[in-house]
């Protein structure tokens, strides 16, 4: 796990980056404040060819690297998928496909997965990377009946741009995703068009699955009609895909941590394409101007480029890496839980956007899923498998959801900790959880199995290693959204 950094350091780091970013915005903001002083067209950016100090290059590098980190992360996933010959399974377990095509699992994701930190063990996943300049894409929605489902569509900034799921009352049929430069004609039979503000994006279907053999069989008939493909392949008829026939590719992931999607040593070589692919938000043009000016400077001065790369490496270590710790961002809640309220709606909240991208990228929008994070027990001590813990939900106080809820355990790298039970989360999907005589639900989090009836409520923890807990509330009810419901304390077992 990344080295811990105390709260003061994180606070100063966030303030430092924010100040740098705000400084880059100052000129257009001040220009708008008094039109008599300057018009938008008369406010210029850095003058090309002027001498620039190394200190300033390092300053702008630090702010630009932090701000662009999620966008570079997503863009490099696009580059990786461009190398995939057809829809298949990387390492036999991770759905991968060329851009604008879908690959689907048929069961829960396996613990060896290293493409996305904090995976979900309650749903069947699919995955597609979008390149909407290449083509608009059609999305198929089958009839899910009473089963919970949600399709996540995120742009190059990891903000959501579509509302497709059970919570939205989405009807079966065909939907269209288009990019910012699209000017085509909507084909007949398309129910709705969703406009992404960037050409690059991601698409991740999630379909709830009970942890039973019976439901694993039933769900296949639904997921075989989930699909995404270029609009040129659309014929108005629902396609059926047998996802069981996907080819298996050699694994491109190794080690215990998530794939390093952002490499500070390559950052300045990749940033020009990222800036082209991700259209500025309102008010962001000055940031783009500063970033492009920085690229021009380091492109003409090898010594300044070396300084910029060095500063990018430092920024990765000093600012980005600490954000892996859930305590470094979000809203503090009772009993040391944290949460966020703007998942996939980050806008210009660059700190939270980068923190989430570093620790658990591709979260859903708040109306779709509410997330609660925990690194510390109720006494403020780091969760570790050398200890045993209990968490008790009082009668009637389970997470109030219309979809489902779960409590998931992640190891020090935010992936599943392999265990003989292949049990990585507990919640709605588990049909054998035991309630107490008083209606409470107590879950037992420890490395060794209980020897009595508590075993049904046991969530295995790694022995002698740090871990994190993570509650998902899918299709949350209002008490979850407005903060009236928060998770119970996780306490050391007596």
C-alpha cells in the first residue's frame, strides 16, 4: 500500500494544487469582471518564445499533472483497447474489446483482476471503451424484468453522461451515444440520444446477480442481449451474443496493484492527444491554454523538459499516491467512515475527481450508487487482519436501498483478498445471512473462520495485512442521499 501521509501534508498539497489551478483561471475571470478593461478576445495567454524559469515550469507541471491525471488514465485505456483484436477476456477473466465494442462477463469478476481497483462482487460486469469521433454507438437494453441493472456511461473526465438503468425507468430498446462533433442522422427505432462532451469515454454495464447457482443460470438469458456496437452495425433488431464463447487472451497485468495507467515519464508525450480528445468545460479554456503553453516550452527546451518530467514524478509520489488512502478525500462521517456526494459528477472539483480516479475509478452517479469508505476502525486504528472486527446493523437499519447493498473487503491494494470461500462481500446477494433474535444483522470480519453459526456472516480478511471496507448502496433511498443514514461502527471484537 502507498506510504501514509498525515492530514496536514494532504491539506497543504490540495491547497497548493488548487491555488495553482485557480491562478491559471484568474485572467479570464478578471476579464469578465469588467468588460471595460478587457474583452474575451483581448485576454491573451503566455507569449510563445518568451524565456521561462524552471521554477515556473515546475509550478505549472504540478498543477497540470494533478488536473489531467484522470483524463490521461482514461485515454491510456483507449490506447490499450486499440491493441485488442476482438472482444475477449484478458487473462481469461477481464472483459476487453476494441473501441466501440462490448465484452461481457457471465459471473462475478475474479480476484486476479488488476484493470480497475475496487471491483464489485455483486454484479455481472461488461466493459467497453468509447471513441465517439470514430463512430456513434448503439446500446441495447433488453427486458431485465425485476432484476436490478444500471449502465454506466462516463466521458473522458469520468463524469457520467447517460441515464440508463432500473432507477430511471429505462425501457427496453435501442439508445445512441454520440460525441461532441457528431452531426449525423438518428436512425429509426432509437429511443433516446445521449451526448458525451468528449470523444473518449467508457461504458460499464452492471447487472445484479444473487450468489446462487440458480440465479447464475437465469441471468445468462438477460446478459446475452446486452450489447454495444458502432451505429453502422445497427439494423433495428436486437442482437444476441453468447458471451460464453469469448476468446481468452494472455494476461497483460501483473503484480498486486492496479495497472499503472498514468506514467509521469510519458505524461508530456501523451498530454497533447488527451487535450484534443477531452473538450474543455466552461471556464477551463485558460487551463488548456496554460497546458499547451507548457507543452510548447518543454518541447523546445530539453533541459526544461527534464525538469518538468522530474516534477511530474514528484507530483505522482507526493500528491497522487497519498490519495489512495480513503481518508484523504470526501466527507467525514461518524465512526471514521467517508463518503462522496458528487461521484461521476465532478465537474471542476479536480481534487475529488483525481482522488477517486486514484483509489476507485469509474464510480456511478449518486442516484445510481452511494459509496461509503473505511480504512480505520471506530477507535481510529488502521483495519488489519491481525485483529477481528464486528459490525452490527440494528433492526430496520440496513442500508435503505431500492436496488441492493453490500459490504466488500479489499486488501491493501484495493483488490480482493483471495480466500478458500471465494467470499469477498456480504449483502443482498447472500441468502443465508443470519439475523439475531432481536432482528439485528452482525457481520464478522476476521482472518480465521468462526466455528459456529456465525460462519454464515463471516467476511474473510487477510491475515496480518491492512485492508479497507466499502459499502455500496445501489439505487439509494433519500436517507442515504441526504445523510440521515450512515454506516454503523466497525469495532474490534471483544
